[in-house]
C-alpha cells in the first residue's frame, strides 16, 4: 500500500484563499521531506474555472525534485495533457466521470465525448514517457444523479484497462461510500483488470477512514490522501475534504502496514499549509499526537 498525496491539488483547488506560488512550492517540498513519493502537485484545468491551479507551470518549474519522487498532474482534456507534458510531470492522472451530469459540470463533456478522446490522450502521454492513471470520478455516487451502478463504473474500468493505462483509480468524489461499497467495487474491478487499483476517498460523511481500512483489506495498491484532510471538488455541492494523510498513516501503520512516512514532517506540512489558508484542519493526529503501543515495533516488523 502506498499513499498518493493530493494536498497540493485536491487539497487546494476548492479553497477560496489563493495560495502564493512560492508557498505551494514550499508545501510540496515539505511533503517530499515527509517521505511521500507520489505527489499530485498540480491540475491542468482552465484557470478561470479553477483559479487555485492557474500557476501549475510555475509550480512545476520552481519545485525541487527529490530523487525517487514522482509528480502527478491531473488532466481532463488534450490541452491539459499537452500542458502536463511540457512542464515535466512524471504522471498524468486523466479524469473520466461516471455520470453525464457531473461530467458536463466537471469538464464540459459527456461521458461519451470524454471517451472519444481518451485513446489519443493515453497514447500521447505514453509517447512522452508519462505514466498514466485513469480516475473514474463519482464512482460511489453522484451529487446530481444519485446512485451509480456497479455496471456503469465497470464499463469505464474495462475501457481504461483496454487502453493500457498503468493504474486505475475509483473516486468517492462526494464521500458517500461505506465499506461494503469499497469491497463491491474493488472485487468487481479485480474481475476485469490486473492493473493496480487506487482509491480516492473523501470523508464528507465520516466514512472515509473506515473505507480506507476496507480498501487495505481488499488489496488496493494505493490511496489518495491530503495532509490535514483539506480539499474538495469545486463542481460538487457541499464538497468537503479528503481523508487526511497523517490520520491514514496512523490507521494503516497501527494495522501493520509500513508506509515509510515521517509523522512529524507530515504534521509540519499540515501546519504550514493550513496557516497559509487560514483554516482549521479537520485532521486529528496533529492535535492528538502519535500513540506508540508497547508492541507496535514488533507488530510492524512481523507485518506481511
């Protein structure tokens, strides 16, 4: 299991206060020092629609690139992909939304219109040497159309598999899922693809951490998380934050999964960015602190 840090992208994109480019760079560099090795640093969305991400090129130009760190750029169309290629991200996270209404709201295209352009986008990314993920937004439910069927999500999983992407992600964009939903979708996806599976979870209804544990048990290879639990989708009503990186670290490591992250450095990154945003963090570990159980080192050492 690995953590994909999405704070610099999903964490910031829905915040009203614009964070200066230099502060975004400093935030990302703190995340690298905390041991995070996959960081979704920027989004190549239209600046008029997502003002927080307007300086994506400047962020990627200025950030120090530590050895072994892979920077991810979120893209929604061919133009965004070209921007990603030109500014040197390592991975392209390409978004497809599972319902037409949300797809139009999110990226100005229906599902079928999005799918028509996916082949060219994935091929272009691979030609440029970028690893690819397709993330299926609203996999667990849509704010406009309600429940989303397993069959609809799996249609998109199958399409992503056939395109040859490296990784497939399913997103609980509005935080409506519960552990049985995680199991249902992950098991169905494993019946279609052998690609690594990643989940993007929000804690909107306080089920995010239960879902993260269910994902661990189901054999998901990666989880998205955001330091401090900040973030949300600008195009979803009442959107709230992601699961918090430091809280997920505690949950998974106490459960026997070593992540290789430095807790104090994560809390420092959280404090830094929430101070710049002038918000209180919904995360708890920065306040409560770590609790090293007496058998904790042995539990980690013996973990499989």
